[in-house]
C-alpha cells in the first residue's frame, strides 16, 4: 500500500524492545524464559477472590482520576509506617496504570524542550524515550563496576543550568544494586539550592536482600520535597500484567502530574483498586517479600554451582547478573540469542541498557520463577 505522506518518527532509533524480542525467541525455541521480568507463579488467592468480589459488587465503572480514596489512604498509612513519610491522600498521591505510565507522566509534567535529564546507565529502557518524546535531552552517567554504584563526582560534573531532572532507580533494574544512606546524602548535597526535580523509580522497594534496607527518597525531607516517587503493585503482588502502580509527590508537583495523567489514561482499573485497598488493609505480606525472593535468588545461584558463570549475588530486585567471560568472547547480544537457541535459556544482554552499547559480558536472568523452573534452567546453564 502506498501512502501520500511520509511520517517522520519521533523515536527513529527505537525498535522493538529487547524484552519482546527475547521472549518471542524463547517461545519460538521452547526455551526457559528468564529474560522478561515476570513471575510464573500465582497471585495470592485471597487477592484474586477480592477482585472477583469487587467486580460482582458492580465496582466496574470509572474510579476517580486520582484513584480510589480508600486505596490512597491505605498507601499513605503504609508510607508513614515504613518510612516515616507523611503524604496527604487527597493532594499527594495518584494511582497509575503501572510504573512506566507514572514515569512517563512525571517526565511529561516537568520536562520542556531543551531541558536536560540526568540518567544513570545502564538504565531501564522506558526512561530515555520518555525524555526524548518530551523534548528533553538525556545526559548520561555510568554506574561504576564492579558493584554498579554511582560516582557522585561524575554527577556533579554534568550538572548545568539546563539540568531539570535527575532520575534514580533503587533497587536497580537491570544491575540489582541498591542505593545507600551515603548515596542519599550525596544526592542531597547536589540538589540543595537548585530547582532540580527528582524522579525516583522504587518499584522493587520490597525486594532487597542480605539485611540491607530500602533507602527511599521519601525518608529524606530535602529530597522528598522535590521528588516524584514511583511504586508498583505488580512487582509486590506477583501481578505484572495488571499494570497497576502509584506515584507520591508534594502537592505542587502532584498538581502538574495530574494535569498530564488525566489525559494519558484518566484513571486506572477500578475493581483492582478496591480489592487492593482491602487486601493491603488486612495483609502486610509485602514484609515477607525480601525473604521470599532471597530464597529464590539463593536457590538459583546454588543451581549454578560448578558452572562456568561468575556472579556476585544481587542486592535487590528479582534479577541476577551472570558473567559469561570464561565461556566465550561473543557480544552479549549474540550470546544471549545463541544461548536461547542452543541451550534453551533466555536472558537479557545488559549492553542494550546503555545509549551506546557497552559489553561487559553480563547477562540478566529473572529468578521470579518456581523452584522447578530455576532448577531446570540451572541444569541447562551448568551444561554449557
């Protein structure tokens, strides 16, 4: 078919996401899919039953634009209990259709043509396209090996009068590192006296290991006063396909967030919101999530004993990096494809999370799977 006009792409460098590519490859070769980050076990039956109940009660029409009030109240109570942070349920929280939508809405609310946004890379793949779609300019800082930490001197060097936003992600996807108290203090020093806004992606807040604590920016008043903080129900309740999340921000920022949010999705799934409000009020099983996933991480790494892969156990998230440099010198993108086809395990090459690919011979594996799946994957990986 011929078209009368040629469309000029707003994202000419962007193709199909690596998650779609690797999951399709896994399906095509009947490989174990440890690439895309989703659990393969069931959601809590009580929560499923509550959703069904709310649907039967007729709670199937539009929720308020900012989200169901009871859910907002419950989440504000949770923030105070966990982090000592006080947010107003009417003015400083919004329920969203997933963390990605919250990130996009936050960037759209504040970024204008020519604004600079500092991105720590490797970075989750939705950040930069959202910046560019809003006319922003991504400015990159690389995490430092081997522990994938932030060198704050590098951040200081690239601050300019055009710096509008600094984006942070803890626990980090894809690297599994976590920010510390010292990181938060260094960030405070950098932004104090500026108008820089923070967007803090904390969707893996409850998945953190080895006795470490999640350092949310909301614990630091001088950071919280300038921050959009983004969370995910999908990561916490094993339900990534629900695409449900939420965002906290001070009133002045949340006002702008809502101006954008209402014209992107208007509101999010109504019966799910009512069910989550009741479920969270009665259950605090999120407190057990770190232990649950640490057992998964440790089980997966135990299956790799005797393999040729090298690793440092992830500090957070449900992703584990494996170093394959003792196996082959292939590019990570090539080896990820070959491993899927020949060895039957799909992963994500970490070079794709850089704006200019950096090949550290690292592949990312999702361990949010049943022990049976992890055991089978381990057997295949040990056979390499």
